[in-house]
C-alpha cells in the first residue's frame, strides 16, 4: 500500500505549491495593483516602464480571465493564474534583452554548426499552459518532431533572466517549468544580473535524478542546481574579467534533443569566453 505522498492529490498539491511560490517569491520592490480593466493594467505598466532601468515585477489582482486571454504587450513577460485571477507582469530592460539574445544566439550557433537547425524550434517567449497557470519564458527551445510519450507543447530547455534581487523568483520559475511539465522540460538556465556591480551568475537547474530512484514510486519533481558560473569584472579595470569556475556552461545533447547523440554531435558547451562576451555586452547596456 502506498502512502499519501504517492497519490494524485499529492502530485496536484506539489504543482499548486509551485504555482503559489511563483506569485509569492517576488522581490520587495514589486508593484501591487488591481487589474480589473485593460486600461488600468496598461496605465500601471506604462508608468513603471518610464521609471525603471532594471527588471521589475508588477503583481495584478482581480484580472478577468477574458482580459488575460487576449492581453499582450511588447517588452513584458506574463504569468496568469485563472483560479485566483492573479497576473504577474515582468518589465524588461535593455540589459535583460541583451542577455537573452546573447545567450540565445550562442545556443543557436552551436545547434546550427551541428547541422541540426531543422530539429529545434526556437520558441522565444511563447505562452505555455501549465496545470493551473500559464507562463512565458524569456527564451525556450522545443522539438520540431514529437517524441512518443512526451507532451510536444513543452519546451525541452528554458531560459529565465532577472536581477540578483529577484533570485528567489527566478528559482521559483525554474521549479515551475520542471514541476508543471512533469519532467518534459529537461533543463532551466537561470541568468541573474546584479543591478549595482558588473556581476552575472549563470546557473543550470534540472530535476534531481536521485529522488525518483525507487521503483513503483510516484515521480517527485525536485529541482537541483547542476552548475553555477559567476562572471565578474573589476570596476577599476574593464579588461579584468573573472569567471569562476572557468568552465563551460553545458546543455546536455539529450536534454535539448531528447535523443542520444551520434558523433560528431555533442553537448552545447558555452565557453568561458562566450559567457564573458555575453556579460560584457550586458554591462555595456547597464552603463558599467
């Protein structure tokens, strides 16, 4: 006889907890507002876009589902919970977009060099429906051809970018992708940019494979950091970039393509040099 932790209700509770954390793990400077009309939402967003140069969050309450279903605005990312009518809007900045495009371009370059451009769909910020909530990533990659037993709507690899003050939110976002997809999302890359100093942390997060090692056990979705790489620059010496540890950021071939590699195919390894170049471009946007 299995205990309660193996029940469908327990799995549902696990997803609900992940959803709740996404809406609670917001930085202290998050704007709180009522979003009962489209004009009210747009007004609040416009006011905050004009007064911020960092990634910022707005948490709207009382958002009608019919409004959320059609709402779209450039320069933002969204998450919506139909049951609570809560909506999170993430306001983007030049530094955010530079990090997103730099990382995305580096990944796409490696895919193309292997001759596998036709195997991957760059999804960008496509809205994905989870169990209860729907969400946009900063970057995402999906398969062009479905894999048996896998939901084709979910990306295989996702990127989430924010400032260091919102790290808890970034971690909650990573957990949301891994939990809601029930493991169909294989990897989440977190990019945490400091707003005060030239310092960027790159992390890869995947499900802990040891948690589900017991047979006949209901899968549990426990995220685990696999890599953490910090790129920083001496404020007094723009040419002095430090990367710790000085290793490549790795996206496993199987994680991205959902199949075993066939040599000369290989993992996607973003070298320390590439991470340094991405970081330098971001700092340029920040004015460091």
